[in-house]
């Protein structure tokens, strides 16, 4: 419970700092002398983003490794996802493409094709899952 209170307090402090910085930005004029706020705020947002991602990853990994059944399901799902990516990459073409007057290499074309193929395969899996769930619901 203490950790929950600590994170709630940290969120409130960050929100108040955000409001203060926003007010400072809004009150400044458009000339370059007063826009010195922007770069530090961008770096601050990067730092906050990295901290949030780190905290989320720590808790996700902690919970993942504490439950063996959950860990097993996660590894199976990750393996299936990587299998879809591998199949998509193998099926992708690798011919050179000229777009907007720029010649793109075969490896770029293969990566783009693999991304599109993965999107199509995962869309089919999602649609199939929704149809399967709908049919099971009708059966009951």
C-alpha cells in the first residue's frame, strides 16, 4: 500500500510541474528569447518517459517471473509472434523499388513487405479469433 501512495504522490508532483511548465510556456511570447523553455521541457519529457517505461518493465518482469504458468503462456505467445514475423519475412519480395525518384534497395523492400505481410497475417488471426468467439457464444 505504501508503494501505491508513493506512486500517487509522484504522479501528483509530476502533474503540478507539468502545469507550471505549461503556464510558463503559454505566458511567454513568440520571440526566440523567451522560447528557451522548450528544449529543457522536451528533455524533461524524455526523462519522464524513460522512467515510466523502466518502472512498467520492472513490474511486468517481476510479475511475469513470479507466476510460472503466466511465464509459460507469455513465452508461447512470443514464440508464435516471432514465427509470424519470420514467415512474413520469408514470404516478402526483395526487388528494388523506385519511389519519388529515389531507388530503394532490395533489403528495404523486403523489410517493408515483411511488415505488411505480418500485418495481414495478424489481421487474419484477429478476425478468425473474433469469428471463433462469436460462434462459440452462439453455441451456448
